């Protein structure tokens, strides 16, 4: 039995199970991509018969470590670009600039460790560093046994609006964070986009942990029940996603991130397609409408417009938005198409188009940008940088210390920054076990225990 197995045997068994889980996940990803390609519904902008002149900032530009910019000085999209925008079956990609500012320094360059052995080595090194810096006997020892204190600044933003009390929105049980809560901590990165050590002095920047809504990670997606409407088909329950409630809730979360930015007086916000990956990937299992690629892409595009709306209205005009987009695989390309369209505007809705026009003047798109690497670079020139992390509500960093979730942003950010991992260890009150009986105020108590500052968001400021 497992109870009688020695520790080394348990660790070997855990590693074996993790490998099997990863193999199943890889097979699922390849199957999803094959289905996507086989649908033939969408085509890339760069696959048009006459893509036109891509300009000096295209992916074909000379490589090198120097910054490679592409920008037409805020000019409107060309007629050819507008023809692509007008085609809903076309996925906008990096072949054109659409009148937006691009940084193509990493265009065509892969990111991540060269192999899984490097990822495992770096992960184990981070675990050892966390245990040592916190004065723990071993990684997995109770946070309450830490003999050293966390020296980093921590700010917790607790949402107390009416929406925070509905359904599964409150903290407690398995949840450390309420649905709309945000945690900000000052950190620095240890590893660059290739998981190589960053040498020299590293200046601090903020990371804001916020949890996107999980409406489609699996058939048990935790937020779907609160964001669906009951219908019936043939006498059987047939719940449907309440799209407007979903968009409003996602806007609420990002608006709270912007509140954190304002409180911390940041001037650079590093963002990515927040909540547009695993948390909507299998939405079709719960709402069959979204088994159609066109419907899921419509959802992505509408969500991106919500994000543009919030960023335009809730961040000061002096704040630069640094948007990391990827184009090398199908799902990231779909997410990038959604953001490009949202920034271009041309929707015919005056308010949405005005928001897009106002925001795109202060947005830079980083082709194949790695958000953690970028935040560390920006921090070398400014002390007012904030990186958004797509966090897990139960455990900040989720299971970063295990071998799963090779692609998830929450896990991989924590694997690459021991300071981030150490702060999260303490805020999680981690003791090596799965959380199950958290109190509703546990995040507040843990933050105060490590001398963090607690803020309350009592109203949306007229946002909704």
C-alpha cells in the first residue's frame, strides 16, 4: 500500500504519474490542433494569395538582440489590412502591423527550456531556494514553521462588492482568493525566456495575481454554474453560458487589477490573453454551441474587446500597455487575432471604437513575447512596472513544484522566480497538502502575518 511505501518510492511513483498525465495532455493538445486545422474554417492573414508588402518590421527582418520595431506612427490600417479585418474567417496574424506599434525582437524565436530535464532541474532548484530562504526544514514543511520572514512588499486587494458574495465567488473552502480579489507582490525573475540564469543586478517589479474565470477547463469548470442560464432540450437540462454575465465578471476582475495599478502608481502594465487558454478550451463540453470553432472565436473576440474597454477607461493615459502575443500555434494565434481586432476597432459601435482608438496609442505588441522576461527588462529602466499573472484561486502558483502544467503561466512564472514562489508559499499557508477547509478571511490573515497591506474594494466606481 502507499502508506507502507518508502519516500523514494513515493517520489518515483509521483514522477511516473506526472509523466503519464503530461503525455495525455500532449496527445489532447495535438488532437485539438488537428481538429482545428481540419475544420478549414479559418485561415491566417499571411496565407492570403497576395499578402502585400510586409514592411521592414516583418518576421523576415534581420535577427539580432537589438530592439526591432514596426510602427507607422499611429497611422490607420491600410485598405488591404482593413479587407482582412472585414473578413471574419480570417485570423489576423503578425504579417501586417495594422497601424499598431510592434516590438519584433523575439519574432520567430521559441521560448522555454531546451528540454524537460532543464525545466525539472530549475524547478527543483527553486524549491530548494524557497525552503532555504524561508528557513523551512524541507519544501512542503508548514509555512507556519518558517524561521525567516518574507522581506518583499505585499498588497492584497479584497473585493467587497455585492458580486463578491454570489455563488462560488467568496473565498473559503478550497479557495484562497475570492473571485475578484487581487494580490500584488514585489519580485524579480531568476530565469530568462529560455530558462537561463539572469546575471547581474535585477531591479524589482510588481506581479499582480488575479484569477480568470474557469468556464471551460473541463466538464467540471468551477465558474460555469454561476455564469450559465438554465434551459431545457427534450425535457433534459441544457445550461447555456450567460455571455454578458461572463464578460461583465471578467471586466470586473481586470478593473480590480487596474485599481491595484493605480494604488501602486505603476506606469507600465505587462499583459497577455488573460483567461483565454485552458479556461475556455473545452467550453463545448458544457455548452455545445462552443464546439464550433467560429463560436469559440467569437467569444474570444468579444472578450478581448471587453479587456480593451477596461484598459482604456481604468488606466491613466500615461500608462503604457505591453501586450505579449504569440502566433506559432493555433490557440495562441486565435487569441492574438482577438486582441488585434479589439485594438483596431472598426466594429461600428462608436464607444468601442473610441476606446480602441484611445488605447492603441499607448500599446506595444511583443511578437512571441515572454511576459516575465519583458517585465524584468522594463524594470531595468523603470521602478513602476506591473506584470499580470493568471493565478489559481486555491493555490497561488498552483502545483508549480510538481511536473505538471508545462505551459501554464501561473506555474511557470513561479518556477522562474524564487521570490514569487516564496511569497506565494507564505500567502498560501502551504503545508504540502491540498487546501480543503480554508476560512473566508485566510488570505487577509496570511497577508497580515507577513506584514502585507490589505486594501478593500467596496464599489466598482460606477464601472457597471
